[in-house]
């Protein structure tokens, strides 16, 4: 592995890191005799901030330590605790393959339609940004701003429970469903919060998300939010959970309504306007163009995806179950990221939207996730589900991880990367189809599990044989089509790609 390779693979066992529960006030940190921030290091590794983790570990040497941190792990009594000493030793070994800084100072500030953000990370409009205290703690933690939970002048009637989730093997949310609606505070209570936040945090960006039932309400809410100190207005045309089926997502699925209510909002404010659009459409571009015609300055996307996360096979009710019933609700979390990236890419490719700001959201957990949106054209990112699961503290690794990446790449300003990968997405007629990249099996890394053989035989093109004597796979090049399914299923990353493209005309 060469230095300065940003897509590095570490020798440390990521599955060991994924066991960490990311405790509040972790006992492992308190137990460390060398006073290393053990919990913070594990959290940085969890969120792929490897350079930040190494920086926090510093010169700490764990080789002769009796590892009281492992004995203090809350998993001690019920499961095998995180092998912290093993993880930290592997991190030390990886010091030589981690990329080095090309520059030492970078600027990750950005802006939304002329409104400056100290970094690109915002709370998205949801429960994570629904009170003064929550926004205060987020701002103090380092978030650049918040899209406050959508304010409205009509009452909300919420359900209990209102969340359900799909989990990965470590029990973290992979997909998350909510059937929650808008802010349950009065307009005046929310405006009071706006004023207080503006006074105490003048450098933070306060986005007023709002929803009206008619043009007069959109105009009046925009006026009031502007007077209360909002930095930006965000029109919620996309909530899929509304009790009134004429609002939210219904607006976002109609070009006529998007344009009409954006124009009504514009009448009430001189602030920049973002229009938050729904992914529950075949094509978002026409809706964005309608927003532009109505006077919008930018697009926020995506809101949640219509979903049913599962059915309780004991009660025979969809989830979340509310007295034996459920509804189709909004899906978020890492599972929706590929869908959101697609919409951001399509918006960024539209020439008529080229000067509109894109504020992206959908499944962002790590700095890498955020960077992918930025590379496809987003100028800022908004986050909810990851905060709900891990807390505001994730901002440390978002900011540090992104900053370290820029330093290693030698890129002084984040804005140089906005849209840098946009041109890599082309239409089906333009993709190159005349060569094959064959997989290369590293037999030294291979553990002989045979997963590549099984997948290729039963789900691919029968291009891998398995030697029962050596317990190792062998590529049958004459059958291989270069689909790389084997590379994706390999659990020990022992399959790479040929350095040379080979003609597919065999």
C-alpha cells in the first residue's frame, strides 16, 4: 500500500471496531492508565476518521499495558469486549500506510446563496433541531447551522410509537422509518426560539423550515421567520407523513403547486429560499425547475422515501404498530444514500439549475458520505438519522475527517471539490463497453473460505474454480466477464483488479 493513497485499507479489524457501543462517558476512557481518549479514538475509527484516530492516539504505547480499558468495557459481562489493545496496535502499524499531509491549512467553509457556513454540516429539519436547547448544544458542538423543525400554524396530532428500523449485524440503524409530522410548538414559540438563537449564535446559520396550507400562510410565515432572525427560508414540499393529504409530499409532486407556493413564499421575504423536494417522484428536475420559476435560490434534497420497513409476524401488523395499524412513512438512514446521490447528480447535471445551491441529505454518517454528495454537486449537507443514533458529537469526526482528506490531497478549499465528480456520471449510451478488467486473487491474503467461488458459480458466470487440495480459488479467464461480484463478496479483501484493461472482443 502506497502512502497518500486515500482509498487505503487498514490492517485493523473493522468488525472489532464495529462492536463498540460508542458509550456516553465511556468507562474504557476512565480506566486508561495512560490517559488516552480511548472512547474518542474508537469513535473516530467507527466513523472512518483514521487520521484523526491516529492523532488522538499519539505516542501512547499499549504493548505492556494490562488493558484495564478492556476490562472496563460494558460488553464484559454479556459479550466479548472490544479488543482495544489489538485495535490500537494495528492502528500504530498502519501509521506508515496512512496518507501524509501535503498542506497544513485548509478551509472547509462554504455558503448557501451567499450566506456563509463555517463548515458544510447542518442539522436537517426534524426532531434533532426542534428546541432551543437542542440547537444550542449542536451549535456549541460545532455544527454550522440548523434547519429548524418545520413550523406551521395548524395543530399536529402525532402517533406513538412513531419510529421503526432495519438494523445491520452490529444492531445499528441501516434503514429508519418515521411517521412524525411537523413542529408541535406554536408559531410564536418557535419565533421566540429563532430570536434567542440569533442573538446568542450570530455566526450560525438558522434555516426556517415552514409549511402553509394556502398562499397567504406561506407568505405570512416567511415574513414572520424573516423578522425573527432566520438566515434562510426552506419550503417543506416533501413531508410524506402528513395527516392532511393535501400538504407536504402532495405539493412536491405537482409542478404547479411547487411554483405557486414558492412564489407566495418569495412575497414574504428577501432571504434566500431553499425548496425541499421529495424523492417520491420519477424525476425531480421538473419540480426543481418549477421552484426556480417561483423564485427559489436553491434545492434541498432528498426528504424521506415512502416505505414500509417490515411486518411484525406475531401481531401481523406493519411497523411501527399503532394500536394494530400503521401507515406508509418516511424512510431514511444509510439505505437511502444511493437514491439521494442519484437525485443530487441529476439536479447538478441540469444546465438550467446550474446556479442554484444544492443542499443534500440522505444517509450521511461519515465525512466520506458527505464528501460524495459534495463531489456530485452539493454545496452543503444536512443530517438527521445519524444524529438520532449517535448524537451531535459526530460533528467532530465529520469536520476532522473532511479536513484531513483535504490536507492529504493538497486541496486548500472545500469549494474546489463541489461537483468535481459530476462529469463521471454519464448516460447509458456513453459508458465504455469494449474492455474487461479481470479480477486478481491475492493468494497470500486469501483465507480459502470459497465465498468467491460460491457467488460466481451460483450468481455469476462460473469463472472461478476451487482447488480442494490447496483450498484456494482460481480464475478461469476464458469465462470471466469482469463483473467483479467476487471482489465484492470477498470477506478479506483478497481480490483486486488487473492493472491493464483487456479487450472484450475475444
